[in-house]
C-alpha cells in the first residue's frame, strides 16, 4: 500500500509530517525520516518544532552528516531557551559534546557524565540521557549486554516517572527485548512485549511490538495468538509503506501460520513475500524456499522437487552458504523418498550430509544419514544400513549435541547390528546406557533398555530379552511413560508365547489389559494376543470371549 499523508490522524499537516517522521525513525529508516522531519520542522512552531528538530539532528548523526546535525542542534538549543526551557537546553548542550564531536559521531565519556549527573535533571531528561547511552552502547563493536540492559532498564523507569515520557519507554523496552531475543528467552520476551505494546506511540512501534509479541507467544507454545499478533504487524507495515519490514514480517507471518497449523494462510504469506522480494529487487530465495518446504509438508512433492532443484542451483551459482544448500537438498530428498525415487533420495541426502559435515553441523549430518539408513533397512539391505549408521554414530559422538538424535542413531545402529547377527549390538546399547546414566536422562535410559530387549530377541536371546523388557517397563513407568511400558510388556508377552510359555504370557497380558484402560487401541491389541494364548492352551470359550472384547475395545 502506498503511503498517504492523509492516513495519519493529526490536527495539522506539520503534525502529520512529525508523526510520519517518528514512525520512520522507529523503523530506523533514517533518510526518509530525515525528509519527513524537515517537512515537520518547516511547518510547525514551538514544542512541536523542538521534537521535529530533535529527529532531524539524530537522523543526521546516524547518517554521518555531523556538521548539519550540529547546526540543527544549535537551532533547537536556541528554541528551547526561547520557550523557557533552560534546563533541557543545557542538557542538550552537554549531550551535544557526545553526539556532534568533530572526530567521532559520539563521545561515550560525555554521555556517561550526563547520566551520572542525572540527579540534577528532571526524570524525562534523565531518561533521555540514559537512552542515548544505551543506544551508543548497543552500537559498539563488542556490545556489553548486561550494561545495555541495566542502562535501558533505568531509562524505562525514569521515563515512567516523567509527566510525558514520549517514546523513551518504547525505545528502552526495545533494547531489553532485543537482549531477551538474542538469549532465546521467550518468557522474558513475553514480559517485554507487554511493555512495548503499552508504550507504542506510532504505527511502526505498534507493528514492531506485535512482531516481537508474536515471536514471544510462539516461543511459549501459544501459536494461534502468535498468528494474530503477527497478522496485525503485517497489516501495519503495509499501511505505513515500509516494504523491507513488510517482507520480513510477511515471512514471519507464514512461519507463525505453519506453527498454528494454518497451512493455506502460510502458503499465501510466503507467496506474498516472493512478490514483495520482486518489488524490492532483492533475492527471493528465502521466500521461495519457505514455499517449497511447505509444499513438502503438504505432500505436494512434484512441485516441491522442481522448486527446490531451482533453488539449490541458484544457491550453488550465487555462492550461498553450505548450510543453506544442505537444507534445500534435505527437503528435496524428503520429497524424492515420498515419491518412491529412493536411489535419488539417497544420493541427495548424501550430498546434504556432506555439506552439513563441511560446516560442522554434525547433528544435522547424522540426522539425514539416519534417513538414508532407513531406506536401506526398508529394502532389507542391513549391511548398507549399518554402514550409514556407523557414519551417523561417529558424527553424533563427535558433536555431543542433540541427545534425541544421538539416541535415535545409536538405537537404530544396535538394532541393525542385531539383524546382521552382530553381537556388537550389545556393546552399542551398553554405550547408550552408560551415557544416559551419566547425563541423568531417565526416559532415554528406559527407552534404551526397551530397544536392547528387542535386539536381544533378534539375536535369539529370548530369556534375556524378556528380562530386559521387564526392567524397561519398570524404568518407563518411573520415567512417567506408562504407554511405553505397556508396549514393551506386550512385546515381552509375544516373546514368551514364541518360547512356548503361553501361561506366563497370559499373566503379563492381563496386567497390560488392567493398566490400559482408556487406550482403546492398546486394549484391542492386548485382548487379541490374550485370545491367541487361550487358543494355544485349548481354552476355546475363553478365547472367543476375549476376542469379542478385542472387537468391542
């Protein structure tokens, strides 16, 4: 949507331009903000012109136009004196040393002195000085997060005590939010998003507050609310005519829609982002990849393969990072596997794994090498599966990163080794048991006992398999996984039946039936197996009755 001054609600044209300057300044679009602020300064007088001149001066500083900034600051200083505000004029003069020095665009020591003398200033001026210091600290090559956080926090509190805090609280809270975002602290982000929404004074501020709110809500699992928040941000950026911010927020909106299971909305957002990229004359790869990945998720595999092939070729010729190329290949391989193009899927996954390994993303390399092994396993080519899983295992051992990937790879390796009659499987499971014990991961340890029980059965060690399954069931219940316990007990009952011990199997299956109330699928399966055991004992009437329970379960 093209910007129209008439869309801004203000009593005069000068105040409309001032509000436009403020929303552009909030978006850090300093050149257009400068133009709007100059218009406002030309059309206004008094206190409104003071604000406009402040934006002009600050934009000039950020654009490196220091001589102009100093000249405008002098005009503002004179106007403040004319308006009977000598304290604010004096504060600006002192801060001018920081902002308009000839050698540097700011002097950190001058700002620090001004904040230390804050007791001499009214809360609003003290807050402005603290905010200026936080701004400069944030632009340092090696930003000190704790110092920025404390300075911005004090600015927020000082502004809260002022009669008219202006936008100081918003900008102070934005510093706090950026730190929480960098730390991945969703709970803190949620707290700060409330502060941003409460202190936003223009459309850009509201849009930015809603964007941060969306990310915070998504971080705490409130996907539907996150989608509503980001939709508001998209609408606002469209109305303000900030296409660059609109582009990035539209992609964010698509991702929030994916999280909220609104895939049609997500696809629309991503396609909108492609059009915006063309309007901005920027690379549309991020948006096109988002469309392609969603096509994979929605089983539109032929279109996904074609699009991801184009994206990968473009990324290769344009010198995109290896990790970005690997991601394209990984999703392409998923679609190839889903369309039964298994040899191609193996080839593409292997290429992706090589790229992930190249950049040290070993967990990612292990994850997709495990997918390759899955295809080999489905083809009963257990030797090839073992080879792939040994490669994946080496990667996860080196990375010492994602425990879930480690567990999955090592479990698959142990099971595959067992299928090949390789008793090294027991060593593999022993390694995982020791690791889960050392890392105090009770559920992972219990799941490993269950996987080891199944491997022992494959190796023909049936009594050991039953004993291990019994331990696994107890461990799973302790780890608060009763469903997992029932599954491994049914497995143990099956092994007992194979061993010609239907009476022992019946005892175990009765326990499963007793504990499976509310799980219709589990009840049905256990009752069918129980009926088979009664049949084996010649108890036909009992078998028929139990089988009818399976049908009713």
